[in-house]
C-alpha cells in the first residue's frame, strides 16, 4: 500500500514537472492528444462498471471517476476549439457575412 502511494506521489511530481515545461504553442495539440487518451479511459471505466463491480464504495468511486473524466474530456475539447478559433482568418468570416 505504501509503495502504491509513493508511486502516485512521484507520478504527480513528474507530471507537474513535464507539463510546466511545455511551451504555449504546443498546448493545444497536447490537449487534443490527452483528450483522445482520456476518452479511451472513460470507455474502460464504463466497461468495468457494466461488468459488475463488487461493493458499493467501489461503484461510487468508479462513477465519480467517470464523471470527472467526462468533464475533463468535454472541457478540453471546448478549450481546444476556442484556441483553434483564434487562428481562423477573420477576413474570410467578414467576406462571408457580407455576401449573405
């Protein structure tokens, strides 16, 4: 048990160190990639939930994890879409609006 907690804490520190070194220009592609991976994790959580988990506490933890994962995926895609919208050509949008 202590070994698992130590691994979790070390993984948190390593993750923070890696993410803090990412330049802003790479944020959007990395977020899209991690959202795709997290979508696979959500699918796995739903499969595990459907196969019959033992104990009420385990079911509650699994549902909470699925909810947080869903919030992460949806929020990540919304942020990615908003960031990509910043790179659209504003003149093309103006010209399109003038034609209609």
